């Protein structure tokens, strides 16, 4: 092998290694959870606890206690959920009570 062939082989090997490194770095891009909902349509509706006891729920990322008979206005991005935090007579902890969809906009959701 002559000197030009050796140099060409080294340049080719170096470009292959550097190309793989560039592409490998771009595969580890993470999207923040908030970015998923940034373009989502917001849904406004009212939650009402129709049971006789306070009900702990997680509305999107926020925990709150719904008092019996007291309506609470909520605003969630489409797809976010309302989840029971504690087990009650009618719901298990972790149960999805409602999911924000455009059809709920302006409605009242009663929970027991």
C-alpha cells in the first residue's frame, strides 16, 4: 500500500466513526410532558361530588378534595384525566373518573 491509500483509508474510517457519533447523539432527545399538552385544546367543565362524603381526586396534576354537593370548575387539556386518590364505596383508588374530551366542554360531571 502506498502512502495515499493509507491516508485515504484513515480519512474514511474517521468519517464513518464521526458520522455514527453524530447520529447516536440525536436519538436521545427527550420531550417534556408539558410539551405534549401545549397545543391541546383546553376543556372547561364543572365537577360535582354527588356522594355524602368528601372525595379526594387528582385533576390533571393537582390533587383536590371535592366536598359533597359543591361544584368545582376545572380546566384541563384534552386527554388529561380525573383520578380517584382514595378508595370509596363506589370507586377504587387509581380509577379514572373522567377524561377531558371536547364533548365535556361546559358540562357538569357528577361523581359518586
